[in-house]
């Protein structure tokens, strides 16, 4: 994730109601994908569904990832200004 995108996402991930709604949506979609995965017989489609589930699971770490990237960008900027 680029520092610019991290900065843009800070307002979303640091707003409890927004991030909770995003987590709830991701969990709902994961449950639906799991149901589809159970019924699917085509291997290629199963792999695609598994990939979708993995990406949705990344929302669980989004807040930490965004805050870490934003902090790294801030620290880098601070260090470059001090030199």
C-alpha cells in the first residue's frame, strides 16, 4: 500500500463505526463465499473463491496496515526534514 493511499484511508479506519461496518460487510461476504465454495465442483472456480475469501480476510488487518504505513510515511518525512 502506498503512503498516499494509507493517508486517504486513515479517516475510514480510525472511525469506529466505519471500520465496524466494513468488517461486518467483509464477514457477510466471506460467509457467502464459503457457502459457494462448499457447493462448487469446478477446481478453477474453487481457487478463485478461495482467493476472494483471502482478500476479504485482509480487511481484518486493514486498520493496522493503514496506520503502520501512515506512520512510516510520517517518520520518513520527519527524518528527511531533520537532515
